[in-house]
C-alpha cells in the first residue's frame, strides 16, 4: 500500500487554503496547515474539516518556526498561500505587505529547501503583477509592471521562486491566479461587498452589522459605497482554481502557469447581476465613493489560460453569473 502524500499549507484559514485543504483531503492526502495565533477567530472556513487537519502555530515573520514545522511535517508538497492580500490596503501598510507577501514567501521557500530540497513548492502568485498591462490578454510571457505594493511584493516572491528552481533544481512553481472568488472570500473584497449588499437589499436590511475598510457599515441607509464601477476583472470560482494549483504540482516538470477564465466583467456588471438576482435595481443601492478608488487603477487584467488547459488539462467550470448567484445565496442563508 502506497504511503499517503503529505501537504503543508500556509494561509490555511483563508479562502484558498480552506478549499485546497478540502480538495487534498478528498485526494487522500494528510494535510497540515500553519495558522497564526491571531487567526483563531477565522477558523470558520475550515471548521467542518478541522478535525481532519494537523494545525501548527507559526508565522511567516518567524523563520525558526517555519523550519521547525516543516521538519515535523516532512511534507511532499508545500503550498504557500499566505499573504496580506488586499492591493488597496498595501498602500496603507507597504512595509508589512512586503514582509508577509514577499519576504514571508521567501522564508517558506528557503525553509523548504533547507529541510528537504526534493519537496515540491507552490507559490501563489497574482495577476496584480501585470499591473499597468502591456498586452491583452496576459500570458506567461507577458512582462510584469506592478502598480501597487502588494503586486511588487508578489513579484518578488514569484521571482525568488523561479531563481530557486533554476539555482537549486527545486520543483518550485508559480500559479499566476487571476481574481477568484467564493462565499469564503473576505468581506473586504468587492465581490463580497456587492453580493452581501444585494442580500441585505433582498431582506430589507437598512444598515449592516459588518464594516468596510473605512470602519463604516458596508450597507448604510440601504446603499453600498464602491469605487470605480468601470474597473474590469477576470473573476473565477476559487473552488475551481485550487484544483489548478494541485495540477501544477503534479506536472512532469516545475513551471509557471496562469489560471484564469479569459473573460472580463466590470464592477457595474457585478452589481447588475447581483441585484437583478434579488429583483432589485442596482442603481438604487450603489453609490460611488472616491475613497474606494485605488490610487493607481490597472488596465484590464484578463488572463489567457491556454497553457494550463493544454499541459495540465485544467479549465474553470463555474460561470460568472453562477458564481455571483452562489455568493448572494450564501449571504442570504447567513442573514436569515
């Protein structure tokens, strides 16, 4: 009987970490995860599988704890998903973002190499690295042009992963993921704000209990405040994308892959779909607030997933409208 594979996930309690853990458990893996002392209140995403996981307290700021955990777990695969993941927040905390998202990734990579150079490593890279885009759609060969501190930190992590692959012959990979959403997404993201606000509109909730990044109710007097409604995003479902992460790690050789839908939608379209689903007019519930407009807005980020489709046989299954409806339904279920 073959030995069960062991995977170690950083960022386990987040959206991607929880879906990936669920996916790997179904594949028969032993799954371990690194959690911070401060993330105990965020275990909701993994509550239903927590008894099947091996959790370790650690921090991407602490290389000693990372090395000790990797030595204990002895993983076959390490998935580094932890980061400060809000591009807009990275302007307020640029150094912290660099420490966690950039140098933190390097610490995990270095500890992995130090303990066992044969361990496979996956780095969660981001479409934000393309920034002010130089071509549409973006491919694995498109040059990067980051437009915010988060993107710059992600680019450092991406580059150091490639350097370790070439310098130390590591199976070190990058998944360049375009926007991927779900009911487990943090409420600070626009997809969650809009779908939550639509659910509130459906239920007649005038002012919400949850707050936005400015410390105000997400829904105030039946309205949600958003930034640039014409900003375009390539939105997919996180549950589909974690399968892509796993397939990247099963490839015959380490490489970098874009995971995307290949289509874009504006934030206004997101509003239209969400509010029409609950039989409301979005224009009655959405206001533009310049505080939520990024200091630098990137060009249309839309990925070409053909390399992943051809080599990994991966492609997204969930359509945009179905994703939005799924997220509205999840909010309705929680709020009722």
